[in-house]
C-alpha cells in the first residue's frame, strides 16, 4: 500500500511538471494553422482540417503492483468538408484505424497503422427544420456518442458500454456475409440515412433526429433487418449550435447557460447474439442524457455537469457465448461527471479540474465501477487541450465490453491507472 501511494505521488508530480511546462511556454509559442477554406463563390467552397489525439498511459496489472507504461496515438484524422449547391454539402473524413493499439484501448485492429474512410456524407440542408444526411455517418444515440472523441468534456469519454456501431470492428459487406459474429459499423458510424431538424416551442429549442441504418449484418441477422435510431434533445435555456445533429460535452461557457435533456431509442430485429447456434435476440436500447452548464457571475468560472443512463435489452442467453457471438450489452449503466473551469488564465490556458463516476451492470456478467479524477488544461477550447487524469476501479481489468461471464470479467481486481493526453485539431 505504501508503495502504491509513492507511485501515485510520482504520477501527480509528473503530470504537474508537464502541465506547468506547457503553461510556461505561453510567451514563446508561435501561432499555427493547419487548414483553411477555398471559396469559388458563396455557394461553392471546400475546407480541409486535421485532428490528432495522443496519450501516455500507466496501468496497474490485475494482480497489483506492476504497471504497464506506453504511449498511444488515439486518433489521427483528416477533415474535408464542402458545398456544391445552396442546399447540398458533403463531408469526407478519415481516421487512423490501427493507431489505437496500446493505452488500454479496446479498439485494437492490429497490423500497421493505416488511414481509412471514417465519414462519407451527402448533406441536403434545406432549412433549420428539415435536413437529410445520407452515407456513412454517426448513428444517433447518446450525447457522449455524438460528441465524438474530440468534443467530450474529458479526454476519454467512452466509458459506458458500446452501441452496435461501436461494438463491431467493421462494416457489413453483404447480406449474410462477413464476420460470423456480425458486423455493425465502426467508430459509431454506419451506412444509412438521418432526417433531422430543430423547432423552438415557447422560446425553447427542440432537436429531433430519426434515422435508419444497415446495423448488424451476418451473425445474428442474416435476413437483413435494418437498425432504427431516434433522438429528441430539448434545450430549455440557450440553444446549442453544432453541425447537424452532433453535440458537445461542454462549451467552456461560450454558449452561456445550458440545460439540455435528451432521450434516445435504438432498435434492430435480430440485432444481437449468435446466429451460429440459434441464440439470437432483438436489440433495443433506451438512453437518457443531461447537460447542465452554468456561467458563474462576476467572472467566477464555469460549472459543467454531464449525466447519462443506458438500459439495453438483448436477451440472447448465455448459450450464445459458445462460439462467435455479437454479444452486445444487456443491462443498465450510468455515468456522471462534473467540471469546474477556473476563471483566470495561467500561461496560455485555463485549468479545469473534474471528477467522474461510472457504473456498469450487465445481465450476464459481473458489475464493474470506476472513479476518475483529473484536470484539463484548456488552451483553445476543444482545439487545443492537455489532460492529466487517474482512474480507480475494475472497468479496466474486467473489460468495458466483456459481458460473456468469463473468469476475467468476474474475478478481476480493481486497479489504478494514470494518463496524460494531448488533443489538437483545426
């Protein structure tokens, strides 16, 4: 125990030194821009940008005592957006799918790093109330999913069980073909169509989203039933201005006071289980999420609170574990976190301490819980941020998405982990 406290203090000292070093560079850092927009006229333009996220990770072994240490590239993206008509736009984004090895990531795709297609969206945006996106895009679900990795309030926002398009490791490539376990998308994306818009009843702001996607194909769903997803987001105070139906986990006070509550439903017939042995079930997910952001008076900083509750139904039974199973989460989970953005700059940014608690209770496996505590150093909103944080719990050791009632999922110990992370985008 004494040794563990010693290691923890060393980790805190390292984090403080790194953050102080960056803060002290404020007078010497040059301005840099990594992208821009080319305009042909008001209705025709194209823009190019980029985003990178990397981290250092120190994770205690399940037996205790020994820490693994590694550096990881969590994301590396190229953004291309454009407009070719007054009402027609497009998005083409890439991702380094094999970069996420290391760092305790569950998205291990193996092999050498390679850049692949992330988003390919045709956008028909007629007015605020009526819009249609088609192609490969995010499946509408909880705020955490729609934030994407770059617009979470914390560096690693994905600490509750994955949705089908995250749980899978590839896209469907034909009716009944591909992985025996099922393929349902990648990085929260799937191929489909999203209809959305916004109205303003009684001075509030209501965003609606309705969509249809390919969903899981092969494995439990050889017949080709589609996945349906919908979301209602009600902003009772200030509105949130984001691309399409996307969200953010915080606005660092720039959007004023926010109180937003949202409900989400996802459903696919034969969307979970093991088609090889007949243990197949429909998948239905219900989610409620909450964002509260308060700009304190007299320049006293910004308080932010995020909350999420998930209840998923996928009653495929324990017999599905024998073989290749698309064993999506069945049970309930919730997470809450609070952040306080200090009012005054230190060096080139502002400090934002925070805490987070997550609980995951699967039907077919052991409960797992986790505390997270840390500090963000906000240099330029979501475009430039450094994070130092620690975790204590058994999500890391039992697995974020291991619900197969394995010995590891039931017998793993609670472990400490420590992380320092950098996020840059333009």
